[in-house]
């Protein structure tokens, strides 16, 4: 799923040296390509009427082939206000979660890394990785390929990086591709040291396919790291969070962005994503070595704020 160099020109200036020909404004977004689910949100369903595969778009059931375009519409709508959207969804705490997410990876601590940040169109994780490596370890060689299926999101990331020292350097590249099937020619197997995906995998049509691709492009010994909204384990906090999510967030979408439906979808997509133990098993099933099937020290995941978000990691052996 990629486009020619001629289609790149409307997206970014011709002078950029690290923009992949895959980047174009017309392809759909992996940052949002919601995953098929069973009752818990992890697999596709087969329609009894026509044999067609279906998946979830929030709480709606839709044909699998329609999901990408529906999610693309959501993120085309919210791209310019994406950080504001995340502020609304997490009361601003997503910034702290992302800081912790990157800090746990310690980029640059053992020398330069080649990283891929998938569903990372706005570039906030990539910028944190490069800043952390430079500021903590004087590393100016770690690089990040930012991959997203949505051209509007990539435009926002490119714009952000034009204000930084990394613009037009080998440390950053923006590439448009589908996380479920990244072209081998552009993303060779056994290439990356670190694969990150933050608040994006729940929007993918097939989470197992995304994990399979993550495993493919990582080097042996490489790290998979995912930050995602998850299931709250405290009943009282869960009730309060649900009330905020379903009552306040769509209203904020109307007020802040004039877009209630996109915010409603994003809330629903969180509820359709598999709970932490199930997602951890999916990571292990993709071939990754993970911690024990529990939260916390020695476990496969770490909950943030009682499970509102979680960090999952795995290693390719």
C-alpha cells in the first residue's frame, strides 16, 4: 500500500531529503485502522449472511474492507488538533505517559539505535526518542523512521520537525505505509533495533498482522514497545472514567473541534481493545519473548494510572 514519488509533492516540500516516496496524501492511516475483534476485540468475525469478514468501528460492526477508510476519515478530521485530542482523552497526562514510555527504552544508552515508530505520524514519540538520546547520552546517530498510513498525520509530524535540529538530517524520515503490510523493499526484515507504537494499534484492522510485521522488521534482540489505552482495574476509577469518556469527551469534541463523532469513535475503540492479559498473549503469539502474564515487575505489561493506559514490551529472540 504505497504511492509514487509524484504523489508525494502535495504533502511535503520537494527539498526534503528524508521523506520516503511512500508518503502521499491519499493513503489511509495505520494510526487508525481499527482492529478486528471477537467479543474482546482481538479477531475478525465472519458474516453469516454473505461470508464477508467484519470488524468493529467503535461499537459498530462493519465490513473489514471499509474499516481503513472510516478510520482515515476520523484521523483526517483530527490531525490538526491531535495533541489537543489526546489532552482531552487523558486530561493532559498522555504527555507524561509518553515521557515514561520513551524513558524505559533508554535510547542511546548502549550506542546508536535504528528505530521505527509506527502510527507515529505527528512525530511526538520520535522527537522524544531523539531528544532523550541526545540529552542523556550525547547520541546524535540514533535515527527514527516515522511510519503512518495517514498523510494528514504525517504532514503534522513533518511540520513539527521543521522546527527542530533534526530536520533534513539522517536522524528522521517520514514514510507512509500500512503497519499490517509494510513493503519489504522499503522495510527489510531484521532492520530495526526498536519498534514503537503509541495509541495506534487499537485502530488497526488486524492487530495480529501488525504484530507479525513488527516481529519481521525487528533485528534479533530488538524490542517491541506499545503504549495504549487499556482496561481500568479499579471499579470506582473505572466508573468515573467511563462517565468522563462517554459523557464529557464527545462534548469536548464538539466544543474543541466541532467533531463529536470522531471523539465518540475514539472512546469506543478503547473499549473494544483487548484487555491487558489478552493483548500480552497476542504479543507472545507473534513470537516475542515477554515477561510473565501479569502486570508490574517481571510482568508482560505495566499499567499507568490504574490501567487507563498500559505499556507492553516484547523482545525478538
